[in-house]
């Protein structure tokens, strides 16, 4: 048995123990880990310092260094995040549906854990703690594979989680960490469908495509967000402009940031100049089609690659469309099923947009930036799924479970 | 564009139309198809006659011929099945959850279709009509690939569905059929994840493994059922014996049939002889471990291959276990996450069994044969999922949908 296989098997065995833990027992471990993030602060920051040193030596970009760096504040936030997970209701054992059949059987549909969840992610070491916290509260073991830049930090954080598990006499294999960064090893991990129930890749396109190509384990994709706002003929300009501007500027590099504005032709003359001015003031480059550029000299010419592009930067595409139907057709063609919004005062237009745009989150008269587990009331999220299977949109605790049937009889046969 | 790709794309385009159909519009098509199954009976039976002729010429087994054959009664049953689907509530548009956020946003979690569902199945031509009926009512287009033996029958049935769609001015690409039986073509189909949202293979192990190995489309497995009944120390014999016997004999070749009886050691002397006698009378071969064979001369010796075996025949494995924990360990090792039952009057034992056996359906004091969409009140099922992702257990209309967020604001930004 290879090292990866024996770790995967150990995680599977641990998952049997986790599946029947009480809510209190789970919360105790999470609170213990939260406290250790404070008491063991020095050791974690020391591990992170090693990662940072190596990263600087290998000329990692400034943005990536920023994502890698841990601070006391960030550790406190991670601890707070765990305490928030403690406060969330335990999904395990929830009865989703109940009925009595003609044969007199009592049928319940009940939430149980998925089992073992593999997370493959890049950079940000806080994912190690967040992912463990969410998986564990939902009764799952997890198998974590972080980025090579964060190897020391991730190892230190995982060891903290394992210490918290040991302190509660629970199997430390409830969190397994893969330390090698060898692609063959990841490929091997992705064949372990006898031990792993779900794989969640979080990171760039190359990572997600690699997992998609090689995984025999079911996968929930957290793919890119090519988010649109369509400004309808019946839009209220006082709503449209702030939504379009802030949805890009408030956090330009997140997956729910706005990437493309579609404006109804009848409102273009009025709104394109205002929007382009506001974008220019905020340092946002507008890449417009011809009709946009005729109305705003500041816009540069968009080319075919701009439609459907996830900039994750202070850039936005802008296009004039002749109708709601054209906007829908554009989103179907170029969107990524992540988040799309309409600004309109017309109930009919809103309804048509909702009915015909199939994204994981559609909004009316609100910013795309609200598609987020915290904002939508899930409490915490492990990512935003862009595939329709199993979970679509922000994945919280419930999305880390499955439902099965428990049937109670009195000797019924058939 | 290959033929398969253009069909897959046509199905995707049709799925956009289906997603916003009213319940009435969908039911009209299903009722029309039900009527055509009667009015076009002669043509279907003629197509089936061709399949049967070719099957006989190629020496198909008697059991397979039986599964292939269509009769007037079977056509009536298929039509009734469609009428039952019409009577079921439409899952699309159902609001699963609703809340108002601190920012004043109205958040709904709403059911929408999955999109395009590919079914790859063997023999039984009735699956063509059942699968179309369920997928269509849940707003999905479907791409059907049936067995080569049933090619004429499946083509005739699918053409009937397409005629019903045309009569309602709906795109006939809502049901696409793959006629070639070439493995390369199936492999190509399984790469079309840009057009297909889910693949459901239904058939033997070889088929499921082939799909599992080659699919880039998310897959819900309907794998085999290695179902257990554990007869606890606190079992009521008057319940245990009929459950064990009928769960095997009432339909020995279905996936929810009993394949292995586990008996607590303290009840073995009393129950093993009774059970073996009843099985012998019913023509069931018992394959027992040593402790079973000491108590019942009629049992033949089980070997390692008998644990975890899906016989789908008048054969059952039987083993004496020392405790509930041993029974659970056996089921974890050899079960297939399909259906497992405990016979016990002890609430503690029932609870421990439910908590520790993770199958898609666990039962107390009832036959494994109740794990079935009709029996559990789903109305109809497209199969029984044995993987925890997306759906676990019988898949009805709801399991052919996904849920996404609809958020209504009044100009909120962040």
C-alpha cells in the first residue's frame, strides 16, 4: 500500500467515527483548535516565515506573497471563523422529509456526512483551517492538498487540528495532509474513489482542469466567475450606476466581481458616458464594443477574447445589446454559470431574466458581489460551485452532506 | 462538428426551452405520448418483433429475450407510468428555502432543471419512455443510449416522444437518441461536458465501469445491490424469518433483493435451521460459513467470493456473527451502500445500526425490498444511486433537478 493509499484509507476509517459524533463533541474540537490558533501562534508564524522566505527566494509575485502571508490578525480571523462554525446548526441527523407509507412504514430522509472530502487548493493557508472546520462540523474526514508555497504553514496548521483531535481522543486521520507536490502523486490520489467521496479543487483554471481530467472521484467544480450585470431598458439609473461600479471596484479579484456590463440600446446614450466616467475615476479600464466606444472616448476596443473573460482586475467589458433576449443570449454564450444580475424596475423583465439565465445565483437590482455564503446566510462557505450536480452556488455545511432513507417497520415484507 | 456533438448541442439548446415550460405544457406532451403508445401500438410491436428476431438469431439468452420483449400489456404499463408522472407535482420553481438578509435582500433557493441528462442503459426498451418522462417533467432534455439488442424498439419509442414534442411545437431535440453502438462513439459522448450535465449508466458492472472510467460528465452511479439483513440477538423470530425469506424470494433478480443474512451467535441455534429449511423449501441455495453449516446440513460451504456477492438469483449467503459490531463491520467491508436492514426489538441496537451503517437506505424490521421509489413515496424513479454525491438512494423527479439562488434587491451594493 502506498503512503497516499494508506492515508486515504485511514481517513475513510476515521470518517466512520466522525459520522456518529455528537454536535457537542464536534464543537469541542473546533473550539480547542480555535484556542490553539492563539496559544500556538508563534510556531505557526515561524512556519509561515519559512514559506515566505522560500517564496521570496523563488521570486513569487507580490500578489501571491500577500496571499501567502499569515499575521496575528489573520490567525485571529481564522479562530473567529471556527467559532462561527461552532455556532452554526449541525446538519447531521436533520430530518429533511418524513412520511408514512401505505404499508405502514415510517420513512425519513435524513442528512448524513458525505464521508471523506479531498480539497486541492492553492496558496492561502487559511483554507486549511476553514476546510477542516466545515468538513468536520458536517461529520466528514478531509484530505488536504495545499499549494507547495504554503507547505510549512499548512503542515503546522494541520498538526494543530490533529492535536485538537487527539486531545478529544478522536482519530487524527480525520484530517490527512498530502505533503508531496508531485503531479503523479495527485493523480494517484484522484483514483482513490474507494476511499474518497468528493474532491473539491479550488484555484486557477489549470488546477481545475487537471483535476477534471484525472479524477475518478466525483468533483464539485469551483470554476471561474464571469459575472454579468444587464442594465435593462426599464432600469433605474440611480440603482444601475452604483451596482455596476461597486460590483467591479469593491473587490476586483474575487470570483463574484462584475466582468461584463450589458446595456440596453435605448439607455446607452444616457448611461454609457456616466458609467465610463465613473469607471475611469475609479481606475477601471473599460473594454467596449463599437457602440460603447462611440459614446465614450475613454473606452478601449474590446476584441473577441474580452467576452467571457474573467479579468479579476480593474478591467470591465461593456456591450450595448438591443434587447433582453440579446442579453440572455450573450450570458448563455459567454457566462460561466456563476452570478448574473439584471437592473430593471419591470417585473416582467426580471421574471424573464430569472427564468432564462441558469446561473447558480441570479439577482435583481443588487450587486453580483452578494453571491457569497456569508451574505446569503449560509454562515460560511467552502467555495462556490459552478456545476449543477450535488450543489450549485455557495457550498455551506448542508452542501457537505448527503441525504439517505431511514425506514422503520414492524415486520413488513413484500 | 460530429453527429454526436451536434446532437448534444441540439439537446442543450432544447434544454433552455424546457427549463421555462409551464407544468401544463409538460403534462400535455406526456399525456399525448401516453395516448400514442396505444394508438401507435402496431408500429412499436413491429419494431420490437425485428429486435426479437435478430436477438433470437444471435442466440440471446432466454432471460435477456424476456427483458427485450414488448407486449400490449407492457405498452399499457408504460402509458400508465407516464400518466403517473403527470400526476406528480412539478419540482421546477419550488422554493426550497427563503430568507431576508441583513442587507434587506430577499433570498430564495429555487429548484431548476439539471439541463441535459444522458442515460446509458441496456436491454429493457421501457427505460426509453420512463427516462424521457421523468427527465422531461423535471424540465431536462435527455440523450438516450440504449442497448444494441433493443435498437429498433428504442428508435420507435423515441420517435413517438419526438412526435409528441412536435405536436406541441416543442423542439424534438428534447430527446436525442444515439443509435450507434460503437465504443468510440460512447467515449466521445462522455467527453461532451460542455453540453451534458449528468450521465446515468444503468446496467451491468462492465457498463458502469466503462462509463466511470471515461466520463468527464458528472455521473450518478446505479451500482449493484449487495443487501444485508442482520438478525440481532433481540430479534423477534416471527418478524425475522418472513423478512429474510421474502426479501430473497419475492424478486430474486432485483437490486434490492437480499444477498446475505447475518445472524447473531446467540440466536443461531434457533434460527439457522428454521431459515435454511424455509430457504430449501423455496428453492433457495444457502451458502453458509462453518457455524451455519454445523446447524444446517442443507447449507453449502461459502467461500471468500460469497461475501459481498450480488447473486441476483435464488442463492443467499449466511453467516453467524458474534455481535452487532461484527455485523456492522461485515456490512462496511462487503456491502455496496445500497440497502441494509436490522431485525431487532431493541431501540438501542436499531439506533446503533442506523448510525453506523451508511447505506442509501437502512431499515429496521422491514424487508430490503422496500428500497424502491414507488414504495418510499417518490412516485417513480429513474434508478437507485449508490454514490453519495447529488442523490443517494432512489432518484425521483426532485433528484433530477438542482437548486440555485434567486436574490431580489432594491439597489443594494457591497
